[in-house]
């Protein structure tokens, strides 16, 4: 059953009351006994209960099959390969020069 918050316009008392959806809203204040009660509507925070909600229901690095360590290892390997391509090997370049001169 939901819990509703009520506030009295006359005396300012505020309280919570557990009620069924079918019940009529309260109108009489328990403190001053006047019919000046109103429901207070507040934004409700979203509460996700249960394990693994984010890892199973969202496409994100935390929910994927690969973790960040594997990704960083892959990026390190790719960086090594690109650096090998950009820096020429002196022994290879000398061998090419000798082959051209023959």
C-alpha cells in the first residue's frame, strides 16, 4: 500500500498516512480537527532493486562482455603496431638499398 503525505493548511502539521488506492483521501486534520488537509505531491526517486540491473539492461562498457582491462590491453597492442609501422628499421632500409644497387 502506498504512503501519502498530508499537510494541514490551517495549523501546518504534516504527516504520512498509509492508505489503499481505493480509500478516500483524508480531509480532517488530526491536530486542529478542521477540514483543511491536502495531499502533498513530491517527486519520487527511482529505486532499482535487484542485482545486475545496469549490467544486463543497458549497453555500456559496464554491461558488456569485455571489461576495461581487456580494452586497454587491446589499445596498447594497437599502439605498438602503429609505432612499429611509423619507425623504420635501419637494418631493413640498408638491405633495401643494397638490393637496389645490385
